[in-house]
C-alpha cells in the first residue's frame, strides 16, 4: 500500500514502504514544480516496470541487458472525447534488436504495472473517517 498527504501548497508527500517522494504541480498549474506530477510518476512507474521486464527477458536469453532505454509518453486521443493514449518506445542496441522485437514487446507488456493498466484493472474508491490518532497504514 502507498499513501499521500498534503504538505504545502499543491505539493504532496507520498510514502511507499520506507520510501518517500514529493509530488507537485507545474508552476503553470499553481504548483512550485518541486517534484514530478502524478502523471509523470505514473509514466515513470510504467517505464520502470517495462524496463525491468525487458531486462529480465534479455538476461534469460543471454543477451546484453544493460544498454536499453524505455520512454513512456502520453499521446493524443485517437477519437474525439476519448482519453489520451500511452506510447511506450523501447530503444535497444543493434545486436539485441537483430534478435527480433516480438519477445521484447511481449516482455514489456508482461510486467505488473503495464499489464494492469493495459487490461484496465478495476479501480474502487472508498471514503472513511480519518483517525488522527492512528499512524498511517504500513505497506
């Protein structure tokens, strides 16, 4: 489990286990740009997930696994009124790419984050009374 709480202005403190990160809005959106936006963190999580899955796949196939790059970005909606899309671009050295892109793309979509987003995991929302005496939930 992860959790967030407001700290100052539009910035938030996010906690995941023993790690923390500050998120904020861009200055144009009323923030101070002291950390990545939530959207940037989502894309970063997808890039990290895809990179880890690709690296594992390459290592299993005894291919160079360290010289790869995964870029993730928003793309315009293909249909008016629809949500924007997500483009994942995998850059590989020539010897790795020469082995074929299908196993690479399959690995990129297998990770927990990318596959959940791609499959449209159900999202449920709940409201509860804040108990100020209890510590935040631990992961």
